[in-house]
C-alpha cells in the first residue's frame, strides 16, 4: 500500500510539472476543434480561421497563444470562470451569451443553411415544421430551430448530423454555411437550399473580468479588418476545404477500392491513426490511475463502514462515508467530472488528465467501497473472533485475515467495475481531453465519415476489455488454487 | 494451592432483555482442568466467551492473574495473547497455509520472532502428528485435523490458559476421538483448561472440577465424582440421568 501511495504521488507530481517556463505571457484560447473551416485539427495542431485570426492578434499584443480543445458547450463557461482568456469557436453573438461574456466586434457574418437530400420536397424555412431536423448541439442552428420551429435532434458535431441525414434518419440538417458546403461536396445525394435559415454574427468571447484585454482585442481586430486580413484568412480556409473535399469525391472505385480509400482517408492521411494511438494511451493512463485511486478510496471506506457496522465505533466517519456514497452514486459521472473541472478546480491550473483521474477515481471509489464491504460482510464472524482471540488487534485481523479473503470473494465484481470504469472514461472529451473516443471524434470531424472511426474505436475498447477480463480470470484462478 | 489464573466476581451478561449469564462467580487455578456442563442455553458458552472478552460483560469483574481486565481497553490484545481459545467451528484461516495459520499471531503480535515461531510450529505439528500437512491449506483437511491444528494454533502463543468452546460438537463421530486424545494429553501435561462440552464421559475422565450451569447460574461445582454421580441437587441429578 505504501508503495502504491508513493508511486501515485510521483506520477501526480509529473503531471503537475508538465508546464514549461516561458518569458512571454500566455493567452489561453478555447475552442471545439471539430468545426472546419473555423477550427479543426491538422496533424497535431489546431488550425482554421479562428486560430489564425486570434494568433495574429496575440502576436500584435505580445502574447504566446495556447489553444485548448473542449466541447462547445463548455467554451463560454471556460472564459466565464477564468479557465481561459478567450473563446473562439465560431460563436454567434446572442443576448443570452452577452450576459455572461464580453463579445468582440464581429469578424464574420455567417449564414445558417438548410441541407436536404437531393430529391427532397422541402423548399425552405416554411416547410420545416414537423420534419425531423438535425442540428449541432449548442450552435445557432440549434437555438434558432428550438425557438422558432420545434425541438430539433441534437448531435455532438455536424458530421454526425450530416451522416444521419445521408442515412435517411433525418429530413433536414441546419448547419453553418461554410462547413455545410464542405459536407455536401463530399456526398453526392445532398444539397443546400439557396434561402438561408438565418444570418448571424460570429465574434470572440472574453471574460467580463477582463475589459482591458477586450479593448485591446477590438482595436487589433479593427486593424486587421481595415487591412483586409480577415477576409483573406477566411477565403484561404474555405477554398482549402473545398479543394480537399473535391479531391476525395473524385476518387471512385469498386467496393474494395472504396474501403481502401476510406482507410487511407480516415487513418493514414495526415497520420490520423495517431489520434487513436495517443487517445488510446490517454484512456489507459486515466483508467489505470483512476482504478488505483478508486481501490484506495474503496478499501478505506469499506473498512470504515464495516467497522462501524460491527463495533458501533467511527460514527462520524461512517456518516461522512454514507454522504459520499449517496452523492457519488446518485449523480451521473459526467456531471461529477464537469463539477470537479469547472467548480472545484475552477481557479486552479491543473492537468486535465489529473482532473479526470481524480473524478473517475472518486466515482469508482464509491462502487468499489460497496463491493468490498459486501466482501467483508461475507466473511464468517468466526474469522475475526479467531484473530482477536489470538491477541491480534482489530486492524491486524482486518489486514491479515478478513481483507485478503474478502478481496478474493469480490474479485469478479471488482473486475466488472474496472471494465465499467474503462468505458466510462470515454466522456473525458467533455473537458477537452483527447482520449480514445475523442480521438475518433476528431477523425470524424475531419473526414466526415462516421463508420470507420467509430468501428475502430469500438474494436480497440473491445480488445482492451477482453485482455482485462482474461487477466482477471487468471488472477482469480491463481487465488482459487488453494481451495 | 497454586496461583489463581482467573477470578470471576458477580459476572452478568445481558442481551437486550435476556440474561445469559446471571451473577456468576468462580475461580480457576493454574494447572486446573475445569469442565463447564449443563443443558443447552444455560449460558455456559457465553460465560466462556466473556473470559477472553469476545463478549463484553454487562457488569461484574474478571481478574486475570490478579489484574482487572474488563475495563483494560488498551491491554486487551496483550491479555488475549495469554488466553488461548478453541472454537466449535475451528475458525482456521482458509487463505493461509497450516504453518502460516500457526505462526501468524505469534509473529504479528511480536510474541516470537519468525524463526522461533516456525520452530515452535514445527514442534507442535510433530506433537499432534500433522507435520505432513505443514504446507497444506485448511480446506484440504478433515474436521478432526482442523481442530487439532486450531489447538496447535492456540498453543503457539504459549498461553497461560486454554478455553475450549464445544470443541467436538461440529465433528463427525469418528473424528471426536483424536481431538479428545489431544486434549487429554494437554491436561496430563498440566495445561490450565476451561472446557465447555456435552461429552460428559470425557469430562468425568479428565476434569479436576465440574461446574454445572443452568439458566445462567452456577448450580453446583465440585469433583466429577460428586457432581456427576452423587449430586444432592435434583435438577443436576435429572440432567445426568438423561445424558448418561
């Protein structure tokens, strides 16, 4: 146990010290990099219209730009809580958002357009009522459709919504004009209606506590606009995306050729398999340390709870443990993750992987605690009496006699909990960690192909879980050898 | 007369509204072999379990070698190291080898070094004729073998007194003999023993003294000859006429 503690300690230290020294101040920009051509991943970098414009402004103002990738739902919260300095994620100016953040001058006037199948009878806005409408969650399309038409079906990114439309699961998708053009150019059976659903202004968002930076930003933005830089940047990315999309569509071949092209596009081009590879290791890292933390917490709480049950001591600790169990088991792990990231570590600059380890560890600890407690309860009372009658203390009896037997009895249930935990880490993307699932998401956002990246992600999880089950099975057999 | 090991004064043990041990006083001296007999539910097991504080007495005093132990919270582990206990259901540790079962407590309590504990364990195993089982695990043993190991485990702490709580009740009849033989052997060696049992014939043969309990009280105490054969108390006479 002591070894475990110091080992975890050492790793946490490493995580904390990952940041490097630099003389220029940092400007932290948050974005969801799944929104080409505004922001997307190329290789290991996040590029697009927003990063480039903010980069130019940061340069003018003398900052080093640091870009963080997180879910679009979270970028406003991030600047509001001071986790980041600026949110640049194709954000539309709305009154509700104005209440929370300071918007810069608009840098783009964007259209929300309607995508329909080639043979659709839908002509425009007036035909949308009662249809199955897909949108990207939290975007202007989502807000406009919800307020003016009906409840839409919300997808975590545009590519998924378009894939659902192409598969006949939707009648129409409402998306931002530029990405919509690219999506449609990659599929032969979709078109964009001429009449846009609505116009909107894109602007960058800064925290309300930061009016000086806001003023500086606006001044710099004005200069760029006068110099024609804003339009040039936008044209550059839009035409680049259109070119690439055209290139992919022209590659025509038989079914095997198609699969090969698809594999090339999704995994080989720009070394995209690296998203899966790195994401896989992040998933393994988070799961491994979260399991260790969960087992430590779980053992501690199980021992406190069963001691309280059996001896009537430790009443206050037992009460605290009960609150912990109720709260953790009574709320979804994704909510816990977001609370720990935005509220508890809101004002602290901590490694996100560490936050995930803590969140998943604390979550898993509650389940491990009850599993181990049931194991302790399953041990015959005579075992404790025998230990105590020989003069061993309560804790000695627990450690030498009860816990080893309890552990053996609950190993199958514990193994199951570890497998659940491994798969639960797939929500790490909510706080902008690129784990295995998020790695697959990034590939999808770049290639507009849902099938292969999702299959690859599923197969990797499956392989890891099978390996884990196999190892646990062998451990179980070894422990059973003496019976 | 030899040194007093246990002196019990006005011991009461109550569970909710049920009084299991009702104002019992008794004295156990070094080298004595005392058998506690009586009908089921008479409180003899509870009384025995109070002696090493597996049950906390409701009131009364227990003096061990002259020292009060009921309220000696801090010294309870040291006190128990000197009082061995053998259980009806053996309570061996199934996840540990026979050798580890015997050496765990002597080593962990610091009573012996690992080397001493292993030597003592080997000597005890030799004495009870189970050296071959040294590296086996409890689930591989017969009931009689398990109980002999449990006795060896208690002896390994070198206790002043051994308490037996119905040591043969959970055994198949053909295994009772080997356990009783070992207990008799210990008694003849001068071990101080307090035994709760239903084996009246064995009690008559081995005991120095018999304590007869009923409804939580000691009704009669004396030599086996006096209590079993010639009791003046009709309740005691009735009991033995039924079991013998």
